[in-house]
C-alpha cells in the first residue's frame, strides 16, 4: 500500500463544487472521494481538517530557458518547475519558438530535450509559428499527432517573430482543420516600431519609455484585428496576456456576438501598475515586459472580467531575467531590455490572497481560472484541472490562515529580484501533489528530480475531416 495516500477532512473545491470530503489517492490517481473513507493499512494519512484542497494549478504560459533578446531566460525547466510546484502549480505549458526557415518538428525535439531530465512537474508545449508557408502547413498535423495542439502567433515583434495578417489567416485555417487552438500576442507591431523609433530619436531611452512605446491603443487594435481575422477563418482564438480594458472590450464584444474567443490575463496586470516605471531610474527595467503594466484604474475591470467569465484564465508569462546580469543589457536603450518577469511560483498565492481572500473571486472561480479552464482549453482535462475519480492526483492543499510575504529571499525563482516584493499573502499551500507524489511541503520542494513528464494534449475539438 506504499502508493496510497488518504487526505482526510479537507474542503474539496473544484470549479463547480465545494464539499467536505476524504480523498483517496492510489497509484498517482484519485481513487475515491467520499464523506468518510476508512484509513487502509499502510496508507499515509494526511489530516487536512481546516484546509482547502484544490486541483493543482495549470500555468499555460511560461518561457523557461528561452533564447530571447540576446540572452537566455534565467529559469530553466528545473528551477522553473520547482518554483511552480512550491507555489501549487502542477502542470505548465511552455512555448517552442522555432527559427525562421527551420523545422518546427526539430524545434519541438529541441525543446523536449531542454525539459527532459529537468522538469519536476508535467509539461506540454505550444508552438509559436513565426511564418506560414506550405512547409509549416504540412508540419501542423504532425505536431498535433505529437500532442502539441495549440499554436501561437505574434502580431508584434516586427522583424523577429511577427506574422502579417495573411500568414495569420493561413495559420488559423490550418490549425482549425486539425482541431488545434491558435493564440495571439496582441499588440500592433508596426505601431510599436513607429513609437520606439520616435522615442529613441528624441533621446528618450530610459525604461520609463517602454510603456509609452506599448500603448493600450496598440493592444486594443491588434486584439480587434486578431478577433476579426479569426471570425473570417471561422476559427476559435485565445488571447494571451490581456492587460487592459481596450482589449477586454474587444473580447467582450466578440463573445457577445457568439464568437469562440478566449482570453488570459496575468497576476502582474491584476496587481502591479505603470507607476513602477517612474520609480528609481533603471530599476524600472525589472518590470519591462510586453504588454507593459497599465494604469491602476484598469485593474478592477480585469478582475471583473474574470468574475463575469469574459476572461477565462490566469497564467504568468513567466520569463525571468536577472536584474544585475541581464536586464542591464538595456541600460543604453529600453528597447534592449530583455522582456519579462518571474511569476510562476507566485501566481496561485497572489490569486488566492488578492482574489479569494479579498472577495474578488469565489473559491470555485479561483479553481476555474487557475486550473480547470486552462486545462479544458488546452486539452489536459479531465486528467488534470479537476478533482474527480480517475483523474491524475495533481492537487494542492491550502491553509487559508497561513500568512507570508512575497520576497526574493524566499522565492524559488532563479533570479535576483521578485516582481511582487513585499506583497502580503494570506493563505498558502502546505502540500503539493503531482500524480500522487508529494512534491512540495510548506513551500519547499521535496520531490524527486526530473520526475516531470511530457503531456500529449488532446485537440481543442475534433477535426473536420
Ligand atoms: Zn509570453
């Protein structure tokens, strides 16, 4: 009975239900959920009275070991997934970003190699498509066969990852044909280049100009365009890292028309604001990311968007760069600051405290936006993303009374700062289980090395032929 674990007396909370129950875990899966389960001989029993059991977090937007802007993001699949586990997240989906002209299948193999032997929780991949042509179209069904069932296009990063509208339409219709979901980075790449050139020509090179070069207008425009292009292709669309009301309005309008448009926001857009760019000179580089942090006034609209179901998921866009060694690469010009922040280990805890505890989200909504919805949209459900008999025992046990503070001193991220330094937390995970194994206890990693597995994900919908 070595592989049996009994969690007794927790409040079991999923996206649809809350009830007090015992949960029996056997051989990595949930074997039974009932009012009372008698302890079996040899089973490890966890007294979870007063604690809340949620489906393990699913973060569908991370960038571990990503070569980007002349450097490589600081967290690799080991440190990144360890931080995830300690913060209650038990599955991540990272992005393969192939080079132009290269094979996407080779790129997938390369990314799988980066994760194998390192990741400690289960992981999947999205494929960024930085161009569209016959070769890419022919690779799409092969990628879907490999369990890679979602693609991403950048409407920004002109001259690097950006695709034009015609290429994007090609991706949408090819992905639709094979039952895959397409997501977009929605900022108008030409608008950004125009603004960047103007600012640099005026000698405005500091990090405080990064948000000026990435206005909400450019995000709203690209969101609108992406949605209309998806409408024309008759394809579903997922908007990553939605940061402001300009784009939320577009998502709302599309969903009210009945279009299948889904959107993700991130803890940074819910909790941090653009005033950080005006503090302490170059220190502002810590929060240089795209889209940038927005006005404080917009944050409650994003929370409401989550509550009302217009936004379905909260992911992190975790892409960490060391301040002293990497962010400084942009000392001369904000356009050279590696974009991104560390957040994968903070997401669940921030959402719990500032969502559930502060009354912005119910507990079931917390389970939905951090786990169930992303698992459903990206083909992990029902193995992951819920607590039901037969599902993987990917679980997180929260102590709603336990207090803490976010700090670089206790953070498991492999960087020299925390983007959320000083944020008070109330409610912390005391136990994280991945496929029935205890991988984190009281915020410390206790699992085995390299135990994470590649997840072959299901398609978004059955393909048409
Ligand atoms: Zn990203």
